[in-house]
C-alpha cells in the first residue's frame, strides 16, 4: 500500500508526498492549488512561519538572555499577512523605508516594536519614524544626524520623551557570502567605520531629543558559519558599555538538498548570546537579532506551469514565470532546485527557464526532472525570502498571489495582480 513520505527540509515544515506521489504543503495538494489559484503562485505554510518564530524566542530563553528580542527583517517578505503572523508571535519588525513602516503598522506591530533602518532615510521617513516614536532608529551617517537634529528642533516628534537611537557600526567583518549582500566590510555603503564611532556618538549625544541606546551591526546575508557573528560581537565589545546591542541578521537558509545545512536557529542564537556575554553585554541588557530569510525562506514554495519543452543542445523546460517572481538566481547566482509536483524523483537533466525576453532568465541551470511535459506543475522550494519582495512586472506579467496553507485549508492573503493593475498608476 502506498504511504505518505516526508521530503527534504528545504521544503516547508510538514511537507510530504501523498499516497499519489503529489507534493503537499501545509496539508494542501500543490496540483490542486495550481488548478484553483493558477500559476505562478507563492504557497506558504503558515505553521512553518510560526514554528520558526517560536524557535528563535525559545532559543533566546534557553541561552539565558533575559532581554532578548527577535526583529523580523521585513524586506525578506513584506506581505501584510506574513508580518501579521510574526506580530502575533511576539516578534519585533525591522523596516528600511516609509513603505515598510506603513506595512508593519498595518500588520499590527506597535511602534514600540519597530526598528527603523536605512542608509538614505528621507526627511519624510524620519518624520514618520519620529511621529510614531518607534522603538529605535538606527542612525547610519552624519548627514542623518544633522537631519534628525533639524527635525527635532522643528517639533517633528510628537512624544516629549527622547527618541531612542542606535549607531550603525561597520565592524570590518566580512562573511563568506555574495559581495552584493555583504555589508560589514570597511568600504560598505552602510554605517560608521570604527574610527568614526566616537565622533558619531558625541554628535548624537549633543542632539536634544535623541537618546543614544547602543550599537547596531549587520555584516551580510546568507551566512552559513558562526564565526563572523562572534567576530562582530568582539568588535562591538571594544567600543564600550551600552544598554542595547543589535547584532543584525544574516543567518542563511538551505536552498538545495545538496547544500550542507546552515547552523540551526538554536546553534546560531546560542553562539551569538555567548559571544555577546563574553564581550561585555549583561544578560539584563537588550540583545536584538534581525533574522529575515532564516524565518521565511523555507516556509514557502513557488508553483509554475510548464509551457514548453525544447530539446536541442540543452533540454529546456520553460515555465510561466521566471525572473519577475524570483530574481535571485539571475541577480545573485543563487542555486535552487525544482521538481515536477507529482513526479518528484527525476532523471532527465534539464534547464528550467522562465518566459521573459532575456537569455539570462534561467531559474535552474541543471536540474533532474521526471519527463517534464507541457501542463505539468513544477515546484521550486525555499522561495519565501526575496521572491515576493523583489517581484516585478517585467514583460507585463502580473505579480503572483500569496497563498497561505494550514491544516489542509488554503486562503489567498495577497491576490494575483490583474492586467488592469499594470496600468493603474498611469495618468492619461
């Protein structure tokens, strides 16, 4: 008798193959999801999001840090429903624009749980942050200090108490990651280098209406070892005692079965807390971490429909999406995997291409698929981070919907765009 079987952990928690050999996510048959909602579509296992949020919070408690806060990097998946899940689970939210701040507030995050980032914050964005009196503004440069001073003098803050701020430190620590997502090196576009910190702190402390609370550092994304995080804590420890440390995010995700697993949430949080304590942060002082992809990358898959199969020098399989819904393989050289949703274990070496007018629109250069044919549903796992966030309307493609699945029930939390949406902002 056929039985259900689990799949690799690059897929959302609880994903499995049904007795019919069909991939199920959140208890929902992906073939049926494609029929009901169309493709491309982002399919999210809601329980996966919640489980990862709870794992981060539990890891902080287990590591023995009393004032530990998990701050979701909303840029990874800025969908209101995703943000609402994390707000409900007790996380904070990291935003890097006025739009992200608006979404965070709309999703249910109180201002007291929002951290505002950005290397080029506009006057309007700073006014918005001050008006709401967010938990923290992470100050990135001297021009921003000048702008904050002027806005505060003009009465931009509606709360009489001082606005808490952190100084963003560029610690000179680089992780082993793509140069486009590395941010801790000395020539980064972000933050103050070490020899500027004293001057930046003095300048900020001289601004009426600002309260310097501590230090922030974020050294990059998709980091797969723990040593860079330890080195960052050591760098901050040399800058003096502060009540708040924010060590950013960066913990990587697993994108293919062949990729070695990254550190677990528990290993990562434990190592960071231990390093923070070893470098002077007390257990009663605030420690913030800002995971993004570690919370959502593996919580989602993308569904496509095969439109054509061409056999020439390469075995090309073309689907109805591509770089407009997942730019990461083209922008970063990211390697992902793919499967036919009801024939999981393939042996035909293929190249999975998108439908865009670009030779570089290739989702997977080499992937084993089981005799792919037009009409097949293809699934790519680990698309919960920076897929929806970086989606575009290139070639006039409406952006895909986001479908939440839980206990066998599916619901649309972000609808598919229409052709009318493509022209909605045009002025006759």
